[in-house]
């Protein structure tokens, strides 16, 4: 069997299982020797198709696969509009912006695009960076679209360790997500990164089933609620326009 055939089988197994794969998974499900399974996984990682979790040593799709999946599912319309909006917001505010997506497990949020701001204080994460979805504003605005029973399955028994100011358990997460559903946006202040805040909105494409989040990050202001409110209004205005154009019921149902 060629390396291309083996890589295709691994990608199919990833898609079917919906979780990270170990060498043992490949051996058991594809019926190949352990040495062959290990070799093909390492080759796929070297080619940029997979990446490896340093803690569990399991393999998962790399950014290249995630970006290709967006093209396959025809999400370019929302992605293009979101990039245009983010570019305008970054130019207007000077703050760095991100576009992110939930990974296949719905437990991590992955950065897809970064637009650098001009503000002198910038903390930048790069495309491909992963964070626990519960601990960042982009993750929570995406999780707010997931039904409660699915959230229980995802987090009921295996809740991640998060920074002190992030929701520390499932009940706290539910409370924060209810707020996101009411407001239409999510905020994180001094959570994943000390001294850094972010405001996020999400937009879904009902035709492709794709959902993306975009955000602005900024230094946490000192007692400046007007600043946060103004930034939120700008972001929500763009999200509402994109969502209504796409037919996203989350936005079309709002006045």
C-alpha cells in the first residue's frame, strides 16, 4: 500500500472517529503493524497534515486540513466578509483581530486568521494556535450555539483546567453562555492572558453549516466601560450585517 493510500485511510479514520488518534488506534482500526502506523503518522505530521498533542501524544488535523475543509464546505463567503470586517475594525481601533473556529472535538478553538493592529501593546497568537474553548471569548461565542445536552456530553465529566477568571465548571460555563445568547457577544477580561481583554461574535452559514468567530483583543482598560461598550457596538454591528446577509437565524431574529 502506498503512503498516499495510508494517509487517506488515516484521514478517513480521523473524520469517522471525531477525536485525536494514537498509534494504537491506527493499528487496531486499520490492521497495520505498529511500526507502519507510527511511520505514516510521523510522515503526515512532517508534511503538515497532522500535528501532535505534546501531552497525550495523539495526532489531530493540522491547520492545513482545517483550512481546506473550509474551502470544501464553501465557507469563503462568510470568511471573506469576516476578514473584510475585521480589517476595517483593526484599522479603526488599532487593536489586533482574530478569526477562529471550533476544532472537530468542540473542546478547542483554533485561530485561522490574524490581523495585526497598530496599538503599541500587542499580545499576538498565531494561526493554528489552540486554546480551551471555555477559556476564551471566541470559544464561548461558538459554544453558545451548541445545545445544552451536547455541552453536558462534552464537559460533564472532563472539564478542562482553566485560568482563575474563566468559568471553572459546567454550571459556571452554562451561566456565561446564557449571557452570550442574550447579548449576542462574548467578553473575556484578564482570563487566558493577564492584562488582555477580548470581545467576540460568531456567525453561521446555514447552507454550509459553518460557524466562525471573530474578535478584537485589547489591553484591559482601567475603569473605562465606555471604551468596552464602543468596541462591542462596532463588532456587533459588523456581525449583525454579516449574519443577516448569510441568513443566520441568530442574527436575523434580533432587532
